[in-house]
């Protein structure tokens, strides 16, 4: 399973150093994804292609991850996604909450 993740991250242009957590250049990196999801990341990463990931809603958060959080972890709003589930709020501008809430409203 880890090999599949490594290959998917490679297609995203993320290196093994980030994947195994030796470096973490910023939110949305492979290190965050592996740390947060482990092998469960395969469920929403797919092949790691832009088509599979969808648009980057806010820096480091793609549509595929949002769909996974809503459908499988019952995330309900931006507060839930950005604070409780991903901790991305620590690195995002204040308008990120509104952007994520708008996306959730449009896709629910």
C-alpha cells in the first residue's frame, strides 16, 4: 500500500523525503497527507492525477480530500475540516473558511 502512495505522490511531483516526513515544506504536502491518513489516503488519492484530485480549494486542500472527509468522516463544515480534521487552519488565510463552506454548500 505504501508503494502505491509513493507512486501517487511521485506523479504529484512530491518527493519521498516529504512522504516519509523528513521534511514538511508546508500544508498540503505529502507528509501531512501520510501523517493524517496513512494508507487510507489511497481511498481519495487514486492515481494522484489532477483529474482525480480535483481543484485545489484552498492551499493544500483538494476536492478529493474534501469529498472523502464529508462522505467517510462526516465532516460538516469548514470548521470541522480545517480545524478538527486537518489542522490546515493554522496555515491558511482567514477567508479560507468561507471558501471551504461555500464549496461544501455547493456540493452537498
